[in-house]
């Protein structure tokens, strides 16, 4: 079997790490195409190196741009890549970024089978670019690899049950493996075990409106514990453009962290405040309380017992961000840590 994985943004590299590892030693050919959507060393190379992902076979170097320009440039470039050389049995696309949609569209128009990893997630918020990308990719793809039963039910509601397979969550594979490897590492300088929070902010809905971004940053800066803030390039750029300082009050800004350092920082923390999708779930799997700076989540399993609390109003953050540990949740809603092997077996069975 000949599979082409297309990735471009940081959360996709984490998922790719699990999949690339599962392909190792299978005898299948697995090629990696990087669109270049994320290009900073800390957003891309550090993840490939840190997670032991093989270097991309093709790097398109597309970079930033508006949604149309970025997605369109990827679409044109990917068509050339997919037409060159041996025809893939599968194009595998990941998550919900512009790289995901471009790759799915490019492959489907060439009649190359497309599998969507992390299919069926829905925020039901039609303003989010990620929601456009998810819905359109699911309807274009031939095989929908759903991480959870709830995701599969979302797909069934849209008439896509026949193309769906529940495989578990490949990010769980990586986070559980990394947790076991980093427990003994020292914390970031100046932080004490259990006495700080971690925060990340990068969604367009939180960063692009200056008043909203100022309210979010003010609320984080006013929290009663130090807040480690790994700064995403979008946050860095928007904060600078609007004159919003990130180094004040409780905030301890730092550059984007390598994956293992992120896991270590979460493990050592009292809790996490974020608008990231993937991080909400990682925090849940690492057993720390999460507060989500949005009105909805694509990972509703994390809400059980209050492990994750939705906090769309930054003025409410001070009341919920520091809270006691909830009761444990029974079972493993995100799979047993071997989802990537199930992905490979499912692709084999349906090739
Ligand atoms: C993208 C995804 C989002 C995902 C996120 C993870 C889309 C629509 N959004 O958002 O779903 O959660 O990645 O990080 O695909 N930039 C840099 N260096 C980089 C990358 C980006 O400086 O390596 C800056 C650029 O100024 C760019 C901005 O960040 O304009 C936004 O980047 P973009 O890739 O458009 O979206 P993200 O906000 O990263």
C-alpha cells in the first residue's frame, strides 16, 4: 500500500508522529508532504525533531496568507505532487486546517481515495474556519476515521455513516507515550510544581478583534497564580499590532514550546486555560483541569465531571481557572493509546 500524508500545521505534526510510527516496519510506502502552512522553526522543525518524525518527502513552502490565497496555493501545488510518480492508494489528511481541506479537495478531484483522520468533530459554530474545513473535508473524503463514538454519531447525522470507522484518537497515543517519558524533567525556570497555570491563545475568534484580545489577555494577567504563556505566532503578531503587552501581571510569556516540554508543563501545572482543541484533550488525558476560552468544544467528552469548563466570557475566568480536581472519569473515551495501528489496519482493509 502506498499512502501520502499531507500536513502543514503544528497539531497535524503531532498526529503524524503517531501515524508515521505505526507505518514503520509494515512494508507499506508512507510519504509525507508538508504544505509549509507553519514554517517557523519552533512551530514545525522542533516538532518533527522532537517527535522523531521522518523529514517530509516534499515541502511546498506555501506559508501564510488569507484563506483563499493560502488554500488555493496549496491546492495547485498539491495537484502536481499527487500526479507525479506512483499513484497513491490513499491520501491521508489530518484535522481541520486549511492544509486539510486543500489536500482533500486536490485528491478527490484526481479520483485518488482520501481518508480523513479526526473526522466527525463539530463545534457547530459556522464562523470558525476550522469548522468549514472539517465539514467540507468530511463530505469530500472516502473514508472517515473518527476518533470517538460522538464524532461517528455526528457523521451519521450528516448521512456519512457508511464511510465511517471509529479508530480512537491518535493524539492520545502520543500524549500518553510522552507523559511517561517526561515525568522526571525539570520545570521551566521560576515555576513550582502545582503552583502555576499554563495558557495558550491562538484562535481567530480570540485574537483578531482587538477588544476581545485585550479582554482575554487582561483576564489571564489578573489570575492569582503565575501563567506560563507559550506564544503562538498569531497571538504574537496580533498583540503587537494592537499594542497589547503580554509580559505583565501573572503572565510569563515564552516562545512556542516543543511537544515534550508542553506535556511536562501541563503535568506540573495546577490547570490550563486555552482555546486550542488538541490541548483541551491532552490536558484531560494528563489529568489536569482545563478552562476553555470558547463557547463550545469539539471534544465534549472532556466536559465530564467538570474536567473541562467552557468560559466564553473572559470576565468569568478568575472564578473558574483555579479549581479543585474533579472526580476521575471511568473508561477511555479517546481509545487505548494504539489508535494509529488501527488507522493503518483500517486503511489496509479498505484499500
Ligand atoms: C492554524 C489552523 C488552526 C490550528 C492552528 C494550530 C487554519 C485555518 N487554522 O491556525 O486550525 O489550530 O493552525 O497552530 O488552518 N505564523 C507565523 N509562523 C508560522 C505560522 C504562522 O508567523 O510558522 C503567523 C503568520 O503571521 C500567519 C498567522 O500566524 O498569518 C496565522 O497562521 P495560519 O497558518 O494562517 O493559522 P493559525 O492561526 O496558525
